[in-house]
């Protein structure tokens, strides 16, 4: 630890100390975005706090970040108060209670203080724990075993299919377990994963592994699972019914890829576009979901083709079947290529359907606009039109998507990295406004977390669990997003998670070698 009580590194030590040992404490002078604070069940506007917020400044002025300084009072794992920052701190950033001021030190050690320990965080940034709406942890960490040598979308499909030869129950479970260890260590408290279900082997392996993982991580990471198949899968009515029954049995969601291939939107794509019978197949999906009370999550338009309008088709069916508010659509890259008139029509339908659009900036910038054999520099970023969608009244989120697999060779399920890169790629920073909610309360609402009596996620709220992430060496967005913040303090139920929670890649050595005996022993 640093010697100076004014050094920002000392904030890290104080926060780590108090969140490791105390059942009651107050984190004072914490900088929190107003959009992450909930007052009386609604997003705060910051008026009840000492806010630095102001009207949008001229270009030459200092930019408002929309944050407030607050004191967060934690007791027995829950937030019991969030108040305007007003602490008068003592030497070294520790506030002393009146009890300690008048009682000899040896007696103070024998009796608890009358007031909770107060820690000066010196404007350290804090956020609610993250919510990752779109991942693929069933095929994560296979990039080295089955490499996508082209880096393209079609190359990813082919190499993913080839990797299925290595899948076993232990293999899938070990990779999913490793993925959740990463997400948890980085500060994620809820995550939705798509599960490849194109073959009977996929279905037989992924759902039991998902069930084990969900139960094992209950109380640490809320995990949801989605069946992922191509739209054409639903031509086989019997297989479709079996899949829907399996999803219902495991408490999952139903989904499909619509207009999602490299030729998505073209009649040549009979795998995900299905021009001849698309309406019938989508009707079948919605009917199966309604009969089993399943929410829906689609992959749509993962390409740069103007003709790819999967989001529109799904929105139309959502309205037709009365499924508003229960559908998520991921990717939606082709919105960037639609004419203004067509774009407005699509987004209006998505708004009426109350669809949540989730963008996957890391993955889409990696796979989109790759051209072979030319190997040229990409001309567009691959992300969907987040600003336009939100301005049209559509809920938008961003998420991790793939990690170290055939669709993206990198990533660690770190939602701070996702938001960081999303800010840069999609210009979510002038102003920052409520964009941070795209990795918190917005995906939490899409997952319907808390809607059925469960814990709330993505907001700091009095009465809710004390689940948040403190960044001791960042006081504003520019500091937060300029370094990886590996010294972050992840607090769950009022206590920081143990140091060293981020797993070593050595745990995956048996995966890379496809050593079945090693995998069984490791689990």
C-alpha cells in the first residue's frame, strides 16, 4: 500500500479492507452515473443528490459526465441508504465514530462501534454489477482447437461445425465453467448464453451442462440459456417440437438465426432467410413459444446486406402474435445499409413490438467486411445503428457475444471492455448520458430479472443487494475507459469477492489437448 493517505492507491486498500471484513460500512464520496441510481422504483435524475450535472455545454466547455457524488451505506449485504456525499473524513480516509473518540482503544476493540466504518473513496467511480445479454459460453475457448483461418462469418460457421467432433459433456461443462469464472471476476452478475442446438448431439450435451452450471452459480451469476438454430431447422416439425419441449423442461428460451448468413436476405440463403416459407417458420416458432410460455431471442441480419430484414420480419410476427416485450434481437448489422425510409419502417415496427436490440461490437467489427482473397482493410465497423434505434424509442443493449472461439478469437467476458470498445466504435461518449445502462439495467429488463420476485440487477437501489464494482483509480469516464482497471473491487452481497478470482488459462490446457480423462478429473 502507498504511504500517503491522499494517494489514490490507498483508496483501493481501504475499499478492499472494509468490504472484506465489515458487515456494515459506508463508502463515501463515490462517483456514480445518475442513470445507475434508482429512486422510488424509477431511474434517478440526480436532483436529490449533489450533482455535477448541468445543461449540455458548448463545444469549448468542460463536458458534463452526468455523475453524482454519493455515500453508499451497506448493511448485512444490502444497500440501506444512498445519500448526497457529505462525509467529513479523518486522517487516512477513515472516519471515526463518536464511540471511538471517547473510549480508550483497548475498550473499543472489545465493543462494536456505534456507527459504521466510513471510508473516503475520493471520488472513485462505481457501477452496478454488469448484465451480459448475449454470449456463447458453450463454444467459448475453442479458437486454438478449431481455428477460423479466414476470420469470416462463413469460416466461423464451418470451423464451429468441425469443432463439434471434440465436444463431450465434460468438455462443454469445463469451458462454460471457465467462462463464468471470468465473467464473475470482472463484475458480471447476470448472463444469457446461446446454446448451439443444430444437431441432436448439441442438444444432448448443452442443456444438461447448462443446467449444472446454472445451479452451481446460483446466487453469484444469474444464467439464462437460449436454443440457437437456423430458421430452416423449424421445417422439421417433430424436431422443432422436441427442441421446444427440451427448452421448456430446462427453463430456457427459444431462438433462431434469421437472415443471418453472409448471404442473408438473398433467396440464395435457404438456411437462415428461407424466402419461400419464412412466414410459416416464424409462425411456428412463436406458436411453440406461446404454448410453453417461453421468451424469444433471435440472431438477425449479421451481415452488411441491405436486403437482410430479419429484424423487421421478427417485429411483425411479434406484434401479430401479441408477444410484445418478450423478444430480443441480436446483431442487426444490416440496419446500417438500409435506406432512411426502410430504416424508419423497421425501427417503428421494433418499437411497437418492444423488442430489445443488442449490439455485439467486439465480434461484429472482427467478422464484418472481411474480404477474401483480397485481404483488404474493412470499410465499416459492423456495429448496428444504436443511436438511431434509441432515438426511435427502441431499447438497445451491448454485450460480449463470442469469446475466444471461431467467431471472435479474443475476449474475456469483461463488460467494461465491451462498453469501452462500444463507446469508441459507436460514439457513445458525447455525451455519455445513460449509455452505461446498455450493460446494466437495459439488458436486465430484457432478461426480465426481478420481474418474478428475483433480485434486481443493473441499478444501485436502496433495499437491493449490495452488488457493485468500485474502480479505485478512476474518478471519471475518461479515466475509467483509458485503462483496463484490473484493480477493480467487485462487491457481491456487501463483500468483495476473493483476490485471484480470475482463472488461469492453464485450466483449459486439457481442452486444447482434448484430453477427456483430464477434463473428467478437473471437474
